[in-house]
C-alpha cells in the first residue's frame, strides 16, 4: 500500500498530480491512499515562508515560526492515520511525519516539488534533519539535488492529456471563454497562467510586455487562481492589478478553482505562452502549453529547462529584456512559432505525460528494493 | 465338313476381309498403344503430381480391352453378317466398353480420393465412403447407359437419382465449399504445410496443414488459428514460403526502462568536470552520452552528448564543445574507454593556455546516473522472419535495449541482434552487416526500419 501525504486537496500542481495519479495507481492494482495534513492559517503562513526561503528568499523565519511548525507537526503525528508499505510525503508541510518511521516501518520517500537549488541554508538545515531520515528523496530538476545520505531520484511531474485542462476544445467554446472574460481577439495574445505569486514574477512579465508593445501591438493575459496553502496570493494579485491599471491591453483574470476548461481555453487562444518565473519547482503550465503546441517563452529556472530545450521546443530567457526579445521573435516569426510548438508537443508526448510519470513511480518503488544500476526483473 | 469347305470356297473373301481387318487393327492399335504408353510413362515420371500415375495405371490394362473391342468392331463393320446378328453384336461391344470405362473411372476416382484424402487429413472411413458412393454412382450411370442402349426405359431411375443428388447436396452444403476450396488450394499448391502466410485480415503464422474445411495456422505466440478454407480462398494472402533456419536457442526480447538517480555531484568549470569524469560511476557516463537519444529520439538522428552541450551553451567554449560532440560513441567498446576519451579531451584542452570560464549559479553540470530496469517481453523469435515480425511491433525501449544498452553498458561486443544471428543462425554475413550498422546515425524509428530492411533483404 502506498500512502501519499500533502497539505491540500485543491489548487497547485501537487494536488492536481495526486488527483490523477492516485486513482491510476489503484487501477494498476496498488492500494494507493491520499491524505492531507491540516493546519491553521498561522501554520500555512510559516510553511509559505519556508517555501519562499527554500526558493532563496530571506523571509526571516523566527524561532517562534519553527516552534509553531514543530507543534503542528507533532499534532499531525497524533491525528493522521498512517498505514502502508510506502509513505510518499510531498513537500515540507508534512515532512515531520517521518518521525513515525521506526514505529510504522516501511519505506519513506520525500517528494520535493520546490526549487531548492539555492535555499536559505537555515531553513534547509532545519529540514535536513527530517530529509536524512527518509529512504529516498525525489526532485523535479537536477539542480535541486545536493549531496545527501539518501538516494535521490529525478522524476519530473506530468500532465494528463485527457483532463479538462488539456483535452481538445471546440473553437466556439474558446471564443465564449474569451467573451466571458472580455478579452478581444483583435491582437495577438501573450498569456501567463500561474498562481498570483511573487516567484511567478507577474510584475516582471508586465514590464517585458510593455517592451514588446513598443514594436508589436498585442495583449497580455495574466490568469490564475489561489491555493488554500498560499495565504500570500491576494497581496500579489492586488499589486499586479495596480501595475496593470490603466492599460486596456493587460487583462488580469482571477480564475476560480475548478475552472480547468477555461484555463485550457485561454492557453489555446494564446499566440505565445510565457512562464516568467523567478523560481520554479517544475512549471506544469509550461508542459500544458507545449502540449497545446503553443510556442513558449520561459525562464531558465527550476524544471523549465527540462521541458524547454532552447531553440528546439521553446525559448529560454534569463530576465525581463530577454523575455521581451523572445516574445517579439515569436510574434514576428509565425514559422518559428509553429516549429517550436510542434516540437514542444512531441517532447511532452514523449516525456511529460502521466503514463511516464506513473511508470517512474513504479520504478521508484522498485528502486527501494534494488540497489543496483542495472536491475533484471 | 464338306458343307463348310464348300461355303468357304464360295465365301472365303467374306471371312478373310473382316479377320484381316481385325488382326490388322490389333497390330496397329497395339503398336500405337505401346508408343502412347511409353510417352505417358515418361511424362508421368517427369511430373511431381502423383495424380498422373493414377491416371496412367487406371488406363493401362483396360486399354488392351478397348483395342480388342475397336478391332472387333472394325471387323464387324467390314463383315457381311446379317442385320439380326450385327445389331446385338455391336450393342454387346458398346456395353462391354461402357463397363470397362466405368471400371477405369472408378479406379481413377478412388486413387485421387485416396491421394487428396491423405493430404487433406480426411479420415480414412470418410474417404472410403465417398469412394464407394462414387463407384456406385458410376456403375449406376453405366447401367443406365447400357439399358438405354438396349432400349429399356430409364426415366424413373433418372428421377430417383436426381432426388438423391439434391439430398446429398443439401446434406453437404456447409462442408462442400470448404472441401472444394481445400481441393483447389492443394491442386494449385499455392499454400502448403510449412509455409509462412499472412492474411489481409491480420492473421499470420506457419501453415500446419490444409484440412478439408479449415487450414490450421500456428501464430508467433504459439497459438493455433483455424482459418476456414472458404475465407482463405476469398482474401488476400501473402505467402512468404518455407521457413528459414530455426535456432535452437530463440531470441527472447527484453525491454528496458530507466529511472534517473541524482548523484548530488556537480561541476562548475572544466577542472571540476575532468575531475568528476574520473570518479563518477559508469552509469553516469552512460546517462550523459545517451539520454538525449532516449528523450529526443524523434528529433535528431545524431544526438550530442550532455558534456558537449554544456561546454558549448553554458561555458561558451565552442571549440571544446565541438571536439566533445565529435566523439563517436559507436567506436568505443566499453563505457570505460569512452569515459577515458571524454576526460582526455577535456584535459588536453585544459593543458592549453586559454581562459577557462565558470558556469553561473544554477547552470553547473549536474551528474545524473541512469538506473535501468530490464523486463522480459512476450516476443520470441526462432528465425529471421519471426525476428522481423517482432521488430515491427516492439516498443522502442526494447529496440533501444538490444542495440545500445546491451552493447555498451552491459559490455557485449556486438548488439544482441547481430550476436544471435551470427551465433545461433550461422548467418555470418548478415550478422556482420548488423554489427557495422551505426545506430547513433538514426532516430530509433529509422533504426527499426534499417534493421528490418537488412533482414528482409537476406530473406528475399
């Protein structure tokens, strides 16, 4: 039996992946369970600080924050019913559950969805105390790994091509979504789909867009939602709305949860999809856009370079000016846009669909039993 | 006695002419028979169809009777016998001829039924039954003809016979088409036991036998497919002919999938890269020289190794990048020698006086290890044809394993296909061709086509 634990059932890539993978594991005959740790708003404020700190931001966690984290973690130990042969713990929020390893036995895997390539070392050292107790750790990109006493695996997340967010849509529906959000189709659309989060750099994208507008007339769509484990998003949304105010070509869309079809339609309506993140665990929105054969301009951070092979499956940029330059290249060159889009879709088909993810989950479970580099089954 | 002598003295010519005609005909016809028999015997020996022997033997002895009958008939025709004697004599000759012909026909039909009964695996009692039925029918026809000849009424008998034929036809309506098709297949020889056939509808395998209603085909997965003869005759069938040499030890296809294990090791410049290249496990060298091929096999037929890409794109050293990219992985028999070559190039470059750059933070070279999981597949091949058919269906992971991984990572001198074809089938020329095929020059789908093309060329 495989027990997955994270901190939210809705919002964000982790919940989305688990909602797809857990039933599929069941279909394959594995008993798979998904539990969520509960927490107060104060706890999630601390874990958001941790999240930012792991991404390199100095949010200054206080001793009180660590105490609150440990108190909540202790409560999780008591409250959460844990049972299984493999415990698959996602991200820092439930990381402390590994303290029941001796009592429960089994294999324990920590799945880190966060970009920990350049973390605040104080927070990382705090988490290391837990990470080292696991049997294995899983990261989304090679630069997140560091020398650890446990085996580390690289497993990229995935998308489900049959889900509402990725399936084909009729043009009428796409048009109706644009009408609903009052986005005219008179100019090329530059779109970023992301939670309103500083690390997604929506403000930086607005700056890049204004550079593009100097030479090519187009519209910018910034669309996203919020997650229950991210108390910061309202603040970011307000700041983005303020920066965009007065520009009729910038559309800030707060898309409610469970609006996968609308997100899908916005991506399909786009001329270019951008992911101008400062840090990124993996960036599933990039895979979603590539799957729709859209040309993508994305920052070379986190797991994005795994998806965007520069000049093959998209364009990688490193700043506001670079992003603007790449968007202009694509808008001015439809043939390049098509070539990048076609290659991008094939790249996702080969490497980032849920079937590959499922296979690697199974291989990971096998790896817990086999230590060799070549395993004959 | 005197009366006879007197009669002969007057009518000696009436006796001499018919007997002369009779004996002359006998002599001539026996000579002609001998010539024909000699020619037929010669023809029957040359052909492989055993049916001609049956025809020859069925006509061999009755033909003497037919010669006698013809000679007597000619004698009668030249004689001066009165009409009251002539008519019964002629009818008697025709009657004897009719029954001798029936005897020969029964012999031929029985012989052919035995022959095709064996080929079609029809049970002996069924063949015997059909043979008796045919004999009765032929005899019946002969009797009817004889009766007609002597002026007896045959209408009621014909009616009874027609009804019987309808009854037999209704009883055999399901079997008869298949049986006829089986006879057709056997007669034409287009499909024989042991042939490898492929039907338009997808069924394929080796023909075990052509039965009287179905043909049994053994598929590659050892299952037996019963193909109705009627279907076989009405669909497009590709016959690949007789099987090729079968190996005692079959080729069992495996497939391979892999997991990426992070080592936590990284290099920020060429010094660290050269140093790490000496230390990391061979599974790391394997990953960084092959993962582009696995993940982007649809894009580039000649994938660059990760070291070359990093040196060019991140360190901006295009000269070294080009040298690393030019390392032909196919030339190296082991990962150890490949590692030495890559490390050697980096060290040679470091020995030259030039500026060496560092990667910015986050763009270092991260060493990743490939962990392979090798699983059996249901595909098995005993000969080249089965190998080709399996190659068409295999997942690319299996192709990848037998061509790339087995040779370099598992330290086998040749790819698995080449080794098996040479060692187990003794096809040394084909084995050499497959060993010399540089798989790094193709996408995996192109490689699949190349391997199939080579084998098919040999088969044809």
